[in-house]
């Protein structure tokens, strides 16, 4: 089954903010590489999104949330939090792996 992947506005803003940080603290080329890697990883959720783990914060939500770990190196630096609804995947937010856990109020 192929899923339709939708990236919510908040997740897009998260990616843009992280790309800007990379550009300011590393280099523009690294920022562009990270930006492309983020979207590439997210759009691969069109196949087998349920193979990704349920997020640690799942119990705090009234619906199931999963996470996709990704990064440009050998170690994932970020995670995309997403839900599966029928044949759709909705990416809600993208966070640094070092950030604190999310709560339902964080996604409003």
C-alpha cells in the first residue's frame, strides 16, 4: 500500500528553523543538505510508515503517534513525529533528538 504524505505547517516551520540554524552555525551547504535530507526522509513514509516506532510520548495522546529518526550523518539527529490515518501520513512536527518530550498542547 502506498500512503499519501502530508507535512503540516508546523513541521515545515520546524524544518525551516533548523535549516536556518545550520546555516548560521555551520554552513549554508550543510543547511541545504540537511533540509533536503529531512524532506527526503519524510516522503519515504509513503511506504511502511507503521514500521517506525511508536513515540515514547504516545501514552499522553488520545491517538497513536510514531516517530521517524533521521539525520545527514551516521547518527540520527532529529525525529519527525507523525500519525497514520487510513492511507495518509501526517507529519506533525520535526524536533531535535535532544529536545524534551512533546505533549498534546505542543502540537496546537
